[in-house]
């Protein structure tokens, strides 16, 4: 069964789109008169939470100039994938497109398999106001989801809505010693990305004739009517102008 080699970069596209949501966040620092004295773009990276905490803890004194270059910042990571049966489609459904290389055959692909990608976004700051500014620029857009548009299969021109759902927000205030020696303030935002995974694209023949029979009993022994539709001309391909010839026969 698993004899096809294909790769649509589905997870990679989804994570890049997710990261782009938070790639342009700024905070402002003001003086006692309310004037803006500093405007900072928040760095964003793909990195596990523990790795980021380890980097912060390398210098306990957060007033050190080197650490001020690190905080505030954000990171995110994939936690896992879960199958989503609520979005399951019939496995016999398929997407089809014209095959420009051979017009006597068409491209076909079966219905996708739905999964949820669990992603955490972490916000690290050295003071409350920096963290609150970042969080307040994120939360209003998720109530609780935000839709992205993803070109899933360029070969078939398939585009997907990519719902990004915010499930939970938690807060940590870690420190050692007295309150003036605060280690880090960490906000954790838990998201679910609802994604579809597509299989290979196959080449299949063109259907030019269909037959449908109507029976009056469950045993399918008493045929009462039949319907036939045929493409005219019968050599037509999807890019041609063609018509249908229909025949309905009532045996009763």
C-alpha cells in the first residue's frame, strides 16, 4: 500500500504560517511623562521551553546588559499530533484536476486525513509590563480561533482554511532570592492547528459514460428503470466543448 513517494510539506507550511502570526509584535517603553522612549520588536524562534529557560538562567542578574538583549522574546514548539475524527470525510471522496501533460487522463487525490497539531507559544519577559503588552496584542485575535489560508496542494490548486485555536493561557513567575532578583516571567499559550494531510496524486482515466439502475426490491431482482448519460462526442476530453446524451428507460 505504502508504495508512493510524495511530500507536500504540510506540517512545515502550517508551522511557518503559525510563526508568521507572531513575527511582527512590538512593545513600547515610556517615561514618567508617558512619552515613548524605546520601541522593541520581540524576537521569535522555534525552540523548546526548557532550552530557552536554560539560556536565561546562564546569567541570573537580569539587569546585566547581555541579558537585556535576550528578554523579552518568544519561542514556540510542536508538542504532538492527534487524529481528529470530527472532521473525517468519506474516504471515497476525491479531488480532481485537469492533467495538462496528458488530457486523456486526469489528476485525482483521495480525501485528506484530519489531524490536530498541538503547539505551545512561550512569552519570556523580565518585567510584568513587557509580558502584558505582548499578551494583549495576541489575545484579541483569538475568540477562540483565527483562520489562516494555506495552499496545501499546488498541483491540484487546493487551498485550505487553517483554523488556529487558542485553548489555554498559563502564567509562571519564577525567581530565586528576593523579589528584586527575578529570574523570568513566562506566559504559555496553548494552541491547536487543525490541519489536513493529503495522500499522493494519481493519474486516472476519464469517465465518459455512466449507468444507473433503479430496483423496486432489496434483493435487486426487479429492475424498474435505468438511466444512461454519455459524453457527446465520446472522444471528448475535459478541455473540449462537449454535451451529454441522456436516456431514461421505464420498464413498467
